[in-house]
C-alpha cells in the first residue's frame, strides 16, 4: 500500500502567475497603468514594470517589489510620459528571477521600438530559443518572453500585426500578452484561449 506524506490534491490550487495591463490614448496612461497593476498585484509580487511612449521615445521603469513600493512616487510616474503605457507584475515561473527578467521587455526593431508584457508559459521556448540562437539571435534574459520578441523581429512579414501573428504561430503554451509599438497596442492570448 502506498503511503502519501502529502495529499495528491495539495498542488491542485489556483496559482496567479503575472499580470499584464495597458492603457492607450489617455494623457495619464502611466498613472492609470499603476492603478491597474495595483489591482493585479495579487498576480505577481516579485517585481513590476511599466513602459510608456510619448510620441517620440519609449520610457521604462522596472523595479523589484510591490507596485506601491515604487510606482506610487510622483517622480517615478513623471519619468513615464505619454498617452500609452503597458505594465507587468511578475511572479517568476519560466526563466527565474533577476533584474533582466523584469517586464515589460523592450527592443528596437527595424520599424521602431516595441515592448511586450507576457503572462503564461511557452512550453517550446527552449527549443525555439535554440533555433533562434543558431541563426544569430542574442538573448539578454532567461525569460521565455524574449523568444516572442526575437520571433517578431525576425518575421518576414511586413506589417507589425502580421509579424506578431506570425511569431505567435511558432510558440506553444498558455499565455496572454500586451504589446506596445510607436503606433498601436496589441493584446493577444494563446490560440485555444486558456489565458483570456
């Protein structure tokens, strides 16, 4: 007879794994994103970040700790100008902790800047990352989110939305994400809607 020291149902609990939020077309986008992240704080208490765009440049603030520990200070929000912003609260799963994994992640593409905040796990991230590295991609983090950035950057499609769709067709797993470019904000979820 098998003896269990713990119940086999101990792991059968709701787990919150990151939260993503975005605001587009409001003069107080960063401040509203702070409020949104505060409401999502239960989903990730390890770190948080916001990327905004002011029409000319992207601005990023990424910090360890709770949203209220950093993002409620006026000087922090003042460093995030613009009428659009995306944010992320982190609960590390894939890739582990570390400052380089705090999201949103940002990159300069041939068509301009691009930021992404991602919740979920890409089950084929290591395989796709190895393929990208063989083609010359250089990764700055250990987060599976960076795979999405590289897939978008290397897509042969012309339009940004088509590049995002093309990239997401190559990843597997359950996820939701919000992306910010110089012209638009894009929200996505995995193809079967596990993470609406």
